């Protein structure tokens, strides 16, 4: 190739005067975008080809596509159900005053006493099957161990079904609570006469 041919001005596409890609980011002293991969490719997911490269090489630049908002997702990445749009705009009205709800009466037993029991038979059986011991502590009584079956350890123990019974007894007397927990000494067997 001759020197004249090497120095000849070749018709090349003009470089753009300003960059129109909204994501164009060139390091200092460079004209090339950080996301440019080569052969016009773009590393960004929202651009298939580099817009500036396409303009510089005479290709039509596609109009920007507005990204659809991503649906809200839960902690596991599953989309949350969409709420239907409200039919009329909500006005800033003061919240209504809540009305007191009547408290339902607990069921009564055959003797007429009110029975309050928070534990079902299935709950008690489940606790026993679990085979755990739970220590409850209070300032008035001290430590009480809730156990599936009594052990002969030197501590205050209460079987789970007996704890449920005490709860029901306390509920029968409004404001009642357990204030003492003492284990009675075993009485000697009665002597035959």
C-alpha cells in the first residue's frame, strides 16, 4: 500500500457528538463504555447491543423499551398475589371508633362451674410424647418443673395435666392465682387393726 493511500481520508461514520445511551459509562480518558464487550455487544441485561456502537456504525438504534415493573416477591422469590385496583379513590377519613366486642362466656360443666381450659387432650398427649421438662420460675413460688410424668427428684414438679387442672380451678375464681406450691410428705401406710 502506498503512502498516499495510507494518508488518504477515508469516509468513516462520524463519531457521535453526545452519547444518547442512558447507561453509557466510560472510565476517565476512554471513549469506550465499561459495558462494551466487543463486536457491538453490551454486557448489560437491558441492552442487547451497544447503542453508541450501533450509531457509529450506521445501524438503526431501537427505541428504548420501557421496563415493566417487576412484581413484588416474597422472601423465597415467589411473586406475591396482585391486589385488585380500588374502584374509587380512598379519602382520608378518620378511622371508625371500634365498638367493644362482647366476651363470650366459657362453657359450663355439669355442676354449673365455668370450665376454662387452654390445653386440649391432644396438647397434653403431645407434650407427654415430646418427653421434655420445662422449668417455670416466679418470684412468689420459685421454680416449678412441668413434666410429662413425675420423677422422684428433689424439686417442685407438676405434671402437664395437673397444671391444666390448676389453670381451670384458678379461672373458676376471678383473680385467683397460685401463691404457694408445697409437696406434702408421704404419709405412712395405715396399720391394720
